[in-house]
C-alpha cells in the first residue's frame, strides 16, 4: 500500500484522497518517497526555519521554546538519528553536572515532543535520540538524497530530465543551514559541512550537465548555489562559462562583478587569476 500510494503521489493521481488514506492508515513512507508524501512533521532548516504539523505551520513561541528548539537544531546538526544523549547534553549544557544535565535534557525533550505533537516523533532508545523517519521529514536529508543520485546526464536522459532534477535541488536548497542560529558550535560546523557538500556535488553534476550541452540547466544550478554561497569562486567561474556559451556575456560579467565585490568586502582579496582572465576575455565578446 505504501508503494502504491507513493506511485500515485509521484504522478499526482488524486493526491488529496491518497494523502488522507496514508494518514488514516498510518502508512510508513517507502524508500525514496516523493516530496508530496504527507509526513506528519515537516522541518525546513535551509534558509528559513519552519515546522509544519499535518500541513499547517506549528505554533511555536520562539522565546519560550528556545531550549527545545535548540535540542531539535542540535539533533539535526548531528545527523538526526542515533545521536547519543551525552553528546546532546554536552552541546546544550556544557557546564552542568551529569545528573543536572540529564534532568534538563529530560525536561527539554518533553517540551520538544509537545511542540511536535507526540512522543513518537522523537524517539529515545538505548541512550540515543532520533527523529522518526516514518513521521518526520527534513529538507537536509531530502537534499542529500537528491544530490546523491547519479544525475540525469549519467542516466542518458534528455534535457527535460536534467531540468527536472535541477528543479528538485532548487526547491530544497533555499539557503544556508539554520541561518541566524549561531550560538551552537555544532550548528555552525554542520552549516559549513552542508555548504561544502552542496558546492562539491553541484560542481560535479553541473560539469555533467555542461558535458551534455545543457548549459542553461547548469547555469541555473550554479546560480542558486552562488546566491547563498557568494564566495564559491569556482562555481562563479562555471556559471560565467555557461552564460558565455549561452551568448550572455553581460550576465557573465555581472556574475564576476558580484563575486569580486563579495571577495573584497568579506575577505579583502581579489578574484583568482583564473577568474580575472575569464572576465577579461568577456571584453572581446
């Protein structure tokens, strides 16, 4: 039933009825469930942070719920599954003794479960905490799954498949991980790790799109990542190259100008010689 429901949702067949059926029978999501699968909890962390319960925004008073949210953020930053309680306590209450930290953890977990609407969504087993993958969806895991795919170019599919794959990435990657939540070192480390992985995999897939001659799809992919990672100079050069192939030298130079400004303001440096050479060549186009 789960596989049949997933197939119907993937092809937009009577989506309201299928979603209702999934919820009524508590069907677990199959592997690679489509984005339309009606997870009870949806958590977005890329760009703006939001929590949805049954398709509606969860009412969360950020000031009163700060610690439960920090527990959720830290859990997600550490992978979202089988995270040792001791590790969470050390991250949230570094100066507390063992018993005091554990008491604080128990109280905070109870409050987090209330926010998410039930104990089943955050499972504590054998001294480790996990989000239930059958009821909780988060955009980091979803993005990782899409970026881990071999890519449309390798699958021998056409430009429509390439554009569809790029669209899936762009829907998920809306910005850096937990923007503005900079108090937890593990969140900052996760943000850097996710950005590096996104940039690396986007470069790999973008090169495949370029090799297949799909420069417009590659340029869109690079543009979205550069919007949120303006210091990713390698991706800027790739974006410029695609725009040149598309006969858009003015847009290519604008991409260079933005990169040069960011490098100057943030790092106090100029673009690399390779980037400068590419920009200089635009004057002859």
